[in-house]
């Protein structure tokens, strides 16, 4: 049997807690066959009946939020309160699609100029493969699974190798909620098996949330096999501050958003772009928040402590990016200390003076590092905000809403926000442009991806 690659490795201690064997090729075939067989009947279940099951799934996430939170904290170091909140947010996502799904998927009659009746129907397409990351072990699955279960599609779910307990907990919830056998299938697949699944004629689409590198690989495989793909990839989102009558307040907002999930969020504000007249005060306020923090147990969340990153390698990679910038002239105002292994602690940092010859300028910093840039005009702020290969989200802040909106309208992103770090909610579409990927999840657009928009025409 293959050596286990799916394992729980507590990043706070470096301890391997539990290991799991990867699936055999026979088990992968069984999952594919089960998903196809289940699709034949699941697609014919009335959407309102599917909604009852999807709603029950959401209720179980809420009921088990504390238990699920502890699983996530052990697997990837997320502070416990954030982990519990993530589980509760999953309930909102499943409930949103359970309540709004029947309307969002309803038939739409369109004008016909040739007589007869023309209707656009939103029909399921079949079994789908979801490839999900470690940074939000439940939320990422929920936003993919909920709309597709409502539509009548079936799912094979390949979770991150570091989150096997989360993966199994989700499967247990699906089963207990009454999701029929074969409609949702967790698979501990290898990379080679993923390729086999994508190529299989029974799979009709693939959704990946992950790195730009992973997206390029999966997108190429999906394209070669003529499969629809949704890719939610990296980001280097700008947080533009044009002016403020409360610099400490806007700095607090920026800092809180940056260190949420220990800085490991695709749409985190990885580049703070601040007008010169408030720049020094803004940096000072960030520095105050970063100074004196101590590594702490994410299960306890003591005041003045910070949580570990997801893995030792992630912390080492981030440290290398920061050190590259410092070696080339950037200023590290606070933090940026890689703690001794095998834990994954990296102290939250404030970095300025980043220039184009540094890795930190164009690369995504996937961890708790606030990079701040000084600008002298709205035009310069806009140009800097768009000087990135990514295009996930961004925000613009000002006491003059019209001024902020003018800049926000020019952001080359999939999600642009005015006087808010981000738009959070099950009803808010999520996705990007450029190398942040393509496709949308959540909100009304979340039911528009893996669907057969079939024309149904009845002649006179």
C-alpha cells in the first residue's frame, strides 16, 4: 500500500498527530461510478427537496462548530475563535443556497421572434471534481458544494493533504444530513489520480481553489480534456487609503484584515497604498500593533499572542521573501522573526520601502506581513494598485466617498470595495481576473458555473 501522504501535522508543535492512507485506484473508480450512478437519480429530485437536505447540512455545521473549529486549529493553526466562526459561516452559505437556490435556478422565458415559446433552463451537468485548499478547510468546500448540490450535480472532493480530519468531518455531515450515497464523495487522491479523474468521461467539470501554480496545472489538464474549470487562485489585493480623519482607526481595520487567518487568505490586503500626508502615522500605528507580540497556543488565543502559520515550510518561504526585501533595502519596522522549528511561528511584520527589484513587489506574501507603499496622488495610487499580475480584490478608503469610488472603479479586480476591506457574505460573488483565475463562487453567480443553460423551445 502507498505510504500515507494525508496527515495531521500540528503547526503549533510540529507534531504528526495522525496519518491516513491515500485512496487505491480501485477506490477512485468506485467513487467515480458512485457519483455517476447517484447523479442519475439526484438530478431528478425536486429542487425544493434538495433544498431541505442542503439546509440540514448547514444546520449540522452550526451545531458542530466548536468541534469543527478544534479540528481546523489542530490541522492548520487557525485561531480557535476564527475556526468556530468559519464553521458557523458555512451554515450561512448552505442556508443561502437552500433558500435562494430554487429562485436562482428557475426557468427563464426569453422573447421569441419566431413564434413559439423559448425558455432557458438551468440544468445540472453531472459529476464534478472539487480540489480544495488548507487555509479555510470548511468554507472553501461549502462555497463549492452548496450551489452544486442544489443544482443536482454530484461531487468528488479532494481536500488538501494537511486537512484529512476536516475532510472526513464534512463527509460525515453530508451523510448524516441525508445527502444520498454517491452525491458527495471524499477522496484522498494522489496527484496522479487527480489527473485520471479529470480525464474521466464521467467528470464534467473541475473547481480548484489554490495557488497560481496549482491553477495552471489543473487548468491545463481541464483544457486538454475539454472540461469546464473554475479557478480561484492567488491575490495581492491593494488596500488604498486616500485620506482619513481617523488614521488609527483605518490602520486598525487594515491590520485586522491583514492578520486574519494569520495572513493566509487569498483576498487579504497584501499591499497597503497610503497617501503621503498620513503615511508616517499609518505605518506607526501598524508598527504599534505588531510590536511585542508573542507566539501563543491558537487554542487559547491569549492577549498579545499570534498563531502559527499552516506549516513550517510556509513560514520559511515567507521569511525568505521578507529577507530578500530587507537585503535589498526595504525596512522591517517590526516582527518578521522566524521561530525555531519544528513549529511554524512567524511574527506578524510591517515592511516598507519595497521596490520592483524585490520578490515582495510582485509575489504574493501569503502570511502576516503588512507591506505599505507611499503615494502622492490618486493617479499614482491607481497605477500602483494595478501593477500586479493578480486581480482578485481591492479596496479604496476616503472620507470622500465619491473620490474613493472613482479610484475603485479603476481597479482591475473581480471584487472592488469602497470604505470596506471586503464584502463578506454568502450572497456576495467571489472571484478574480488576470492570474487570480476565473469563475465565481457564492451569491447568484455561484449557481451560474457548472450548469447547462439549456434552451427549451416549443413551436407553435
